[in-house]
């Protein structure tokens, strides 16, 4: 706390520094900040030390600043931004600085007296009033610079991360620092008696989000003479806030234009006197303590392991230091959370028996234990198989009882509150009713967190195990915090494995047999399995797209396995595994796939992952891998498996591809070339947003966006490319979009929110699953990101692959009942190419139509309206920004092509056309390569089951 003894014309004398800190209901002794759109927040007055000029972002000659001319109403030259700056949802590209306490984002402006917002000038005004830096009456200076200095970027990033926890991944890319140092009011004519103000505006951007910080120290005057002031006070006081410039939208700090603005250095919206911070990129300005702004209540990470123990930071609207905080996870018991800062709390997740999206209920009580606020947050519980491991088993294959080594992620947030860790072994226990639960055993305590590895000992009695490395600090009423290994089996010696297998048979015969004809048969080849993302997805433990140690631990003969995308009748599954020759493995002759009693995703009353691992994976290992003595006559001589393995295969049923029917794929690639679901190929270079695929009853909608193509120099070409697509099944299911973005290249979004794949490669939402496939690398070394999006209840999937230029899509329909029920740019799905060019009004163009006829009379007819759009729009853009109904693309291939066009394309006319349209040989080569791969997939799909089986046995 500090005393302020400076006389300020009776306005500020002997005041405590006070600041908004904690949340509670409005009361007369609480500060309220007003936004133009009618939003208030309030908080108790707590006492803090105020900042000084030394706490400002560095400024002055020694930091490379420019300074305004020291004259009345001086304005800087235009300052160009390195990237666009979103301000009230409109992109701005430059600004200028005015001596009178504001930054203008439109044309130059030197307004010397404040006005009431809204006005037609786009501005940031930390303290807009009639200032003067005339050297005859003092040494006031206005400093400014734009910087990408790494130290400044780190500080700005830290400030944003601290005050806006929902922007935990924010990384500042550039900053403008504008400082008004010792400026006096216009009309002062005294060398020593002029009142002075010191304030600063810090403009922070990452090219997507826009943050502005105001810092104030020793604010002594409010009004210049031109605004009716006398000796710096009275008249029309300074304006503080933001104005969009459209005469509609604005944000005003409530003390702006009032005499109380002289006290702004004693106020705050972040708990530090003289410090304010705002998010200004959206339609409405947001503040850290904005209770009503649901967008600012965020959780990081927003997903985590089913086994629990995760350290999560939850953004909250201004938590008082004396508050008691409790959290309930999807209706669980309440656990204690801790206040991390004014704007965030930390909770530790418990173990869960389910996966998917849950609700976290946070309850905040004051010091009298009265509930002052309840908040809700969405969190995604990840399947054990889909969670990233942070404890690593060395040489993970076949861990028998005895000594083994482990290592762990020493930088994990869960371990950071202590230099020591404890190591626990968790074992899965089955009770007499067949219910499964975990019990824990402390293996080692007080191990240095920085240790390279640790040795542990496994006993023989436990069969399904997991290792947890925990913080040595344990707090009451909180779950244990820590990180996990994979869940793994204890390998058994031959005799014990045989006995365990026999015991399993006795238990399994109490259940009904699994019938192969009740589930989808396996794809016959790996190519078919990879394209059939509408019915199958990679097995997390045997996935060739995941480069990890110990892949395919439980199917050693496989290089890739797939599961049913969703569980079948009674929760069952079908696992299909493929060998190094890309053929389906026959489980009578190798470690291949079988039917599974439980899907690893779980099912009704079935615990995800745990039930599958315990009742399906473990018996396979004990019956087939570890039990290796043979009984005469039970198994073919060529087999290397024991007598128990044939019995296991008989009980579980080996996976086959008999009766497999491939789904029907389509393609959108390059500049853009489309192949319909019935196989008709055409080009469509429209600009705008169109119906990609939809059911006749509109229960499923997929839309696509094409933008005018730009070459590497930013020049517009007479062609277009796909930059976004979005789909939804039924109005209450998740809306999934994949969008190219100039800032981060590639965004998968669910319900408008960017989906991060930091904690997992797989997500499962209502009616839709998303899987990130390891990026493939083309011949030039460029990374291509890929995702598989599967709408499980209707049987439609999309595989997307993106580069910096174009989004390529392979749609797949695996539901034959949709025949004659799908329309759009992907054709009239009925097995006939002759009617694929059907318009929304049921007119049909002939397949022999020219490219121009297809463009004008088919493609453009499928343009969507703004009201029908499911697509999202980058900040500062709307539906209209992406439409160009007058655009006419090139339809003919020019004859004067460069020599390397023939080298890249040969006699492929579509490739040559792409080259002429884009001028990019690497993009053209990639498009050609993807079309050829697609045709190879189609060839694989045309193989019959008999042909494949005959080839397998030759």
C-alpha cells in the first residue's frame, strides 16, 4: 500500500490504492467498469502496491523508440503492422499515434478534445484529451515503437497468458509500445507548476488475437484548455476506451469523460492499480474479470487421461484470495481446487469410468462459506488408448516379473511443485461379480524428479498394470496428481499362462458366443482398410501412422490393425490386422485379428478400454503367445501356437473379409478437380461456398468453400482452390469444419472451436469421430497434415489432407441405404454417372457438357445462402467476403507452356491445365500424385474377395 500526498486540486489527497480483486454481488463500495453493450463486472476492494514508471514496458531512446515532435497536436507517420490486427472483428493494417492520448486505426486524426463514443474514428484511447509537449513548458515526450524483440515478446506473451488463461497457447508475434511520459495539459504556461501524466498503451498481436494493455502512473490532470478545463481539471475530462469507427460499436471505461478519470491510476481490471488489459479482436471487447463473457471461461488442457491425475488450469472471473473452491467432475464427489491467480484456479482430475465430453461444476465460496458463484466448464476425458503417455517403459515388449527400468517427462506440469516424485504401481482387480477396479502399491518414494530413469520390481500376482509417477507433495481432499505409463500386461511363463488361459475359458463360457455375421467384415487389404474410414479406424496400439516405440505390441505379426469405428451389438468389436504385404492376417497362422467381446471405446455399461484389455487382449496373450506347449493332433503342424490358441480362436472367431463390400469414395483435389461418388470426373473453379454433399431430407449437410487461387507471390490467378469444408449430421450433432488459415495453416474445428491434438490423436463427439493421421512427407519434404472425420451414425467420412496452398478431400460413403438420397457437387449418388450433374432444381446436364457449361449451369447453382452456411469466418470477414458471382475462370489450356510443364505432367491434360492455372510445379505434381493414389485405391476396391484370398494362399 502507498499513501498519495500530492495535492491534486482537492481531487486526490491521502488515498489508499484500491483495486478490483474478487467477485461478489454489486455494492456501493465496489468499483464497476461499464461497457457500451451494457456489461458490468464488480469486485471487492483489496489493497495492493501500485505500479511505477519502472514497471512500464521499456521505452525511450535507449530502447530504440521514435518520438513525436514536441508541438501541439502532433501525429506520427503511419505505422504498418507485420500482420493484420483484428479490432472489433475488422482487420486493420496500420495506425498512427497522436500526442492527445490515443492511437488511431483509420486515417490520420489529431482530435484535440475527447468525444463521447461512438464516433466514426477507429481508435484506441488510453487517455484522450488535449495534451501538450511544448518544450517551453516542460519535458514531456511521447515515445513509440513497433517491436519483435524476443524479450519483449516473452513478456507480452506472459501477460496475455496470465490475464487470459484461455489464451494459454498465445505467443506474441509483434508489439507496439506507446508511452506518454510527463505530458502536461494544453494551456499550461508554467515551467514548474504544470500537472503531469504518465501512461502507456501496449498493443499485442499474434496475428489472430489482439490484446491491448493500459498502464497508468501519477495521473494528475484530466482536461486541456480546449476541452474547457481550468488548471488541468473540470470541463470535458479524458475519454478512456475503444471505438470501432462504425458509429455503433465501442467500449468505454466507466470513469472516462468524468472527473473520476484522475483516479484511473488507482483502478484496475486485473488486480494491480494502474493496469488494465482488454481483448479487442472480437465484436465485443472482453476483460479478464468478465463474469458474463462465457468465452473467457476456459480450461487448459481441455482434455486429459481417463486415469486422472492431470493438472488443469481453469480460467475464472476474478477469484478472491480467501475463497474456497470446489469442483465436481460429471457429478462426482467434490474435490478441492486452488486459486492460482486472480483469474485462474488449478484442479487435479480424478479417475473416470467414462470417456468423452463431461461437465466440470466449480463452486466458489467466500470466507463465510457462502456460495458466491457457480461455473460450468466442458472437458474431454480421453480413452486410455488415445492418451499420450508421459511415463515410458524401457524395452516394453513382454515385461515378465522382475526388475525393469522406466523414465518420465520431467517437465510435466503435474510434477512441477516438488523436486521429488513417488512411483506407484496400479493393478487391475476383478471381483467375484466380474467388476474391475484399480488398486495401488507404492514402489518407490522420494526419487529425484530430474533422474534419468528409475528401476522398479514387478511381482507375479498382478496381471494388468500401469505405472504412475506422482508429485511427492500430496494435498488433502485432492486426487493424486501425476503422469501415467501405458496400461500393459504382465508376461507369464508357459505353465502359468496355460493355467490362466484355462481359467479364462471357464469364465468366458458363461457369456454368449460371438457371431461373425453380426458385425461388419474386415477390409481384405490394407489399402481398403485405410480408405474405409467410414466403418473402421486404426487401432491405437497398432497404428502405422504413429511413430512410437512398441507399436503393435499385442499383434507382433501386424504392421497395422483397424477396429470398427463404433461398437457393434452388445458392445462387440471386430479387429482386423494386416501384415507387411498389406494382406489381412489369418489368425490361425499368425497374430492377427479376431472378434472382440468389448470394443475399446466401451459401450453401454462397459468401461472404456479396461474391459477390452482385460477380457480380450489379455486372454489372447495368455492363450496364444505365452502358452506354447503343444498337444498332438489339436493344431496343424505348421502352426507355432499352442493347443489353447485354436480354442481361443474358436471362441473369439478369427476376422475374415468374406462378404466385405467396399464403400464408395469420391475426390476433391488441387485446382479443384472433383470425382463424384459415382466416378464422374470434372473441374469446377467457382469462388464462394457451395453444397458439397447433402441428403435429400437435409438431415446431413456438407458445405465447401473455394477461394481465388494465389501463387507464391500473392498474385491472383484465374482459378480457385478449396480452403474449407464443414459437415453436420442432424441439427443437434457436432459441427466439424476443416479450414486453411494464413496464420497457422490448418484448423480442425468442432462447433466453431479449434481442436488441439496435443493430448491425443483421436476425439469422439456425438455422432462424429476425428482422428489425426501422422503428416505425410512428399518428395520435397513438405509436411501435409491429414485428418479422418467420420460421421458414425449415417456412414459418411472425409479424409482431409492440407498443405499451405490447398485442402484435398476424399469423401467416403459406406451406407448403401443412402443410394439415391445424396446430392450436391459430389453428384447424384445412385451408381449412374449420367445424372451426376443434377442441379438443385432437378435439371440434369449431360456428362459431355463443356467445362464452361458445367461451371455456369451446374456448379454455381449449388451456391449456399448466408442463412444456410455452417462455415465459420475468420476475424473481420463475413459470408459476403467469400462470394464472387462475377468471377470467370480460365476454361482452356494455353498452348505456350514452359518446358517443365511437360516434364511434370507428361501428357496428363488435367495436370497441364493445373500448371497453367497455378504456375506452381510442386502443387501440380502433388495434385497429380494424389489423383494417381486415388485411382490405385479404386483398383484395390475392385478386387473381389475370392481374388484376394486366392492371392493370399498362393
